[in-house]
C-alpha cells in the first residue's frame, strides 16, 4: 500500500489582538509578525492545555470601549482573559508556564523609539504577572528584530521562534 505521508499538526492562527486556547494533542498555536506586540504563551503540562495571546498595547484604560470590544488587544485585559480561557479547559495557575516574545523597538536605536510600545508592553506584562504570583519562564523580547514568528506545541508546551529565517526553541 505504500507509506503514508507524515501528518502535519493542525494549526490555529492567532491574529493581532487575538487569542486562542487548545487542549488538542498535536495541535499548535502560531502567530506572525511580532514587532512591538507581544506573543504570550501559557502552558499547563499536566492538563495538556496551551494558550497564545498576541497583544498590541499595554493598557486599554485610555479607551474603555475598545478594551471591552477587543480585550485581546491590551496586556491588562488580554492576559487575564487568556488565563481564564485556559482554566475552562482544566489548566491551573500554579502549573502554568509563561513564555513571551516580541516587544521590539521601532527604529535603529531604542532612543529613537518615541512611544516605546514594546518596552511598555513588557513592563505592563511583568507588573500584571508579578501582582498575580506568576513568573515568566522564558522570553525573547526587545531589540530591533522587526518580526518574530512564534508557535507552541499544545502537547509538549515547546515554544519555537523564527527570526529572520532561523528557528530556535524558547
């Protein structure tokens, strides 16, 4: 009968200002074009649950209507929502591993980045997680990388980054 082609994992694409969660073995969550935005991955290895969030801005308090409409756009509303969606699939906070990529600055030098969105996103994330007793387990943030692609294997929790064509494990 011949050899069957290997099965590629199913993928859920996480767009900008979007989040996805999964407990499907072998599935992977992927997001593209992380610049100043943050890609935030959480994984509970016991429950086999992973979630990914692609946030654009640190806080939605300047536009409560936008925050209510698109909570995944902001660190302060998207991260709690990400955790809650994972809890619905059986994840527990104390087992969650958090990995983050993105947060680059615009321009050739950090001092040229007038608004420092990437840096502010990371500061907001660290403060929010710290207040809730959650640590970041690994990150690849900052710098001048203009685009990072990030994916997580739902089963293993392994996070892979692709930067300028080179893949690495986070």
